[in-house]
C-alpha cells in the first residue's frame, strides 16, 4: 500500500512538471513571436523613414546599419552605387567618410599619447617650432576645435590647390600665416585646419605616413579590411560613386585631391567596418579605458563654459539619453554616425549624393531603436 501511495504521488508530480513545461513552451513561443513581430516592426519603421528621403530607386542612394550590443539588427541599401552602369547599392559598398575621418585622427593622437610619444597638453610648437603662435596652441585645442586657427575650407584661395597633390607640410603652410580668428580656448568653432595639423604631427612623431599609421594601429587591429585612405585612381572593389544634383539632373562629383582634406576628411569605409570600429573602441582593442574616455567627455573654454565636443565626436543626447555623434561631408558624399553608450546602440548612414544628408535621418533611426 505504501508503494501505491508513492506511485500515485509520483504521477501527480510528473503531471505538474508536464504542465509547467507546457506553460514554459507556450510562453517561449509567445515571446518568440513577440520578439519577431517587434523586430519586423522596427525594420518596417526604419524602412519607412529612409524611403521618405531615398525614394528614387534610379538615383544615388545610401547604406544604413543599426547595431545593438555589437550585433547588426538592421542593414540595408537603397538606390544606385553607380548611375552610369545602373549598379544597385549594397550594404557592402565603400563610401567616402568626409569628416567622420576626424574620429580616427583623434584616436591616433591618443594612441601616440598612450605610447608615451606625445601629450595632448603639448603646444604645437614642440613639433612645428616655427608655427605662428604655436607656443599657446595645444594639441587639446586642435582636437576640440578651440584653437582659433583659420579654417582652410573658408579660404578663397582653396580652389587654387583643390586638385593639386599636397604634402602635409604644404597643407599646413597653406593656412599657417592666416590671421587667427580668436585666442586658443576662447570659443568652440568647428575647424578642419586643426585636424590637418594633427595628421601632420602624427607623421612627425610616428615617423610613418598618416595612412600607414592608421592601417597598422587601427584598421588592422579592428579588422577593418574595407577601410582605407581615399583615392580616385586606385581600383577599389565595391566603391560607391559620388554625385551632385543639379536642376537638370545628377552629375559626377567635383574632383578633389585627397591630400587636401588629408586627416580632416580623406578616409573611406563601409557600414560593417564602422561597426568594427565602434566595437574596437568599446572593447579597448585600440586603447586602454582611461585613454579612450578622453575622447568622449565634454571640455571647457577659458571662461569655464562647457561645450559639447570631445576629441573627434560631438557629445549630445537623443531623447535625453547621452550620445556620441559625428557626420561628414565631402564632394559627392554625406555621412553620419550615432552611438548611444547606455543602450549600446550604434547607427550609421552613408549617402553617395551630397544632395541628401543622412544626419537627421540617422538620429531619427537611433530614436526608433531606443524605443524598440
């Protein structure tokens, strides 16, 4: 009789376990469907946002990517990568980054600082002894756009050199004798000349070319095998071609020698490689945590006022949540990247027509990703 009772209890326990397993299965199934529906819903909403701006299937287009916790959750391309040949854009296409290049220049400087080869508080006169006012301009001022140096892109004589092959020294000499716009640290004013100077200093200190230094210490370490210094002559697989839009239609981008924007805007990459870049920064593959953090904080002017730029990134927020952002613009291309550290969300968008900026679009996509 005792064995019968035990057997009866065993049956009851087994039935309860079976019921619990069935319930868990149902819950997993429901949540699985819910996650799938949520992912599908996010994809549809992102598609809808992008197609409002990139609706011309036969015109220049763009490539977009959204990642969460280091993994891609959305990646699509729209429009054409080459109008003459009618080639569709793909997520693998290589774009010119424009000023998103500044992120890489800033990190390269911090790599050299971590190696003990320079200090961001060094005056530029330590490296370019005869630079006008160089004893008062620190590398920090160049990194934060607070140097007061004349931005060469605002100089009327820029057209004289735009298509010439320039050495970094020639570029520095081009603007070095221009009158300063303000004293170092007095205010924030976005400045390409400062980042050209940083690129030149990278070469002077490392004894390597800027592009070789980036390949060795950033691209190779991060696994960014589709990223490079730009060239219009080199055959680059899956290159997206750049365009302008005129009243009568699209035209090929204006030609510029990439030695002119140099370390302020001459890199090329893909959306997937940019995620590798972001992941490498997050995982301290390129720099230690303390050194990396210098790029992502806000700094103060001489009067104590704080401004929203670190080293190579704008420090902003989306829906009240802190973000790190930067865009780029160069003949034929516009780019934008947004990273939200708190949620580990990264959104990047590239356009191969400078008529179609992805800046606000990428911010809007990031906002959608935050809500999903």
